């Protein structure tokens, strides 16, 4: 039998040449040529090289690079979604899935005991979440008609989950209030709440007020610290960040949430690249909002 001669366009010749060279170097030409992370070998299924027990191996099919299902249940990276219904399963994003009975949160984590070299899988049905109205949102958030969640955990105190919207990994709002991580920003107006600078979400405002927000890392046995400070007396519409956690509304200056009463507004500027101070005005330098005395 004569094999038909394959025709190439100039681009085809170039692609074939590059593919051959990449193959010699140990690379694949495109992502679609990579082997699937879901594999079946001698009747046994594995995910990314780790075997797992499928309830019905004969019917298991990959949905994407993270989720699969068979006739009995669904799986995330080889871990079953408890009580899942594959017939009504819907993948919402890389972490969320739902069926007619439940919403599932799925992710991975590592342990210090293993020097963070082993990836573990966490799969849970989100408590009390309503599958019919649940929305998967950015930055691991989600909400249904009555509740809002972060990474599968309930956010207590969200006033209007149906209008809950995520702005950054730390900030969200609904039609009533704004929220910093898992706490409400007091006296905020969610309908007009905004981040002043897209590159720095520490400075926020609504139509009447402005705030500085920050969170610290957890210490040994201590919880994460969260700080929300209203800039008392600030002209919110004109507030602008200056860098190094300084801001001005054109009348006053602040470092974080503290007003700097002894700084000269007209000559004040934040300073980058100095090892001894982070701002200055016409009378001298500042460090973290405090004027410092420079020795002659």
C-alpha cells in the first residue's frame, strides 16, 4: 500500500522543523501533547502518578485537569467529593463544584512536617450552601442568596450576600457594607465603596469616609492581626496615596491611619531607595510617619 505524500505549507514546514528540534531537546511542541494527569494502567486509576480507588473504574472520565467523575461519584485530584451526584455535577472554577444537593470546596495544601514537599488534597461540602444560587467568585470567595464564603468557610456578618462582590483578595462589598478580609468596615457604604489605587488596596473610601486597612502575619500561636482605621476628617473624594503608606487629601497628611500634624504639606514627598528614611518635607526626613533628627 502506498502512503499518501504529506503536503506542507511553509508554516507547516517551520512547525515540523521546530517540533523536531524541541523533541530532541526534551520539550513538547504544545500543551495538548502532554500526557493526561488522569491515567488508567491495568485497570487501576491514578492522578498525576498517585493511584486512587475509583468507585466505578469502567465509567470514570476526566472532566478537566482537576476534576473527574464516574457513574457513582465525582473526584478532585483523585479524592472523592463526598456524596456527590455525577449526573448533576457542574464545575464552577478551579476550586468549586456543585451538584443538585451540595456545593464543594476543593484545594491542596502542604505541611511543614514534610518540608512542604508533599501536596495534600482537601475536599469538603460547604456547610449550608445553596447549590441553586451559589456563585463562585474571585480569589477563593463564593456566595449564595443567604451566605458568603471564603475558601469554603462562612463569612459571618455579610449583610447582603446576594449582592456580594469581590474587589481584591482582601476586600469585598455588597449593597450595604464593605468588608476587609472577614470583618465589616464600620460605617462604610457598600454601594459607593472603592479602592483608591489599583496598585495599593490599603487605601479605600466611599462617598463620605476614607480608611487605611492592613493585616499582619500570624505569630507563634497568635492570630492574624487586622486593622481598619478611619481617616477622621479626610476629604474622601480627594484622598490619594503617596507611597510608603503615606497619603494626603490635599489638606492633611496620614501615615497609615495616623494624621501627621507636624509635616509640611506643600513640601512633603515619600522617598524611595533610602536606607535611613522613607519621606521628607522642607524641614527634614520621616520614618514610618515620625520626624527624625539628622545629626550634622
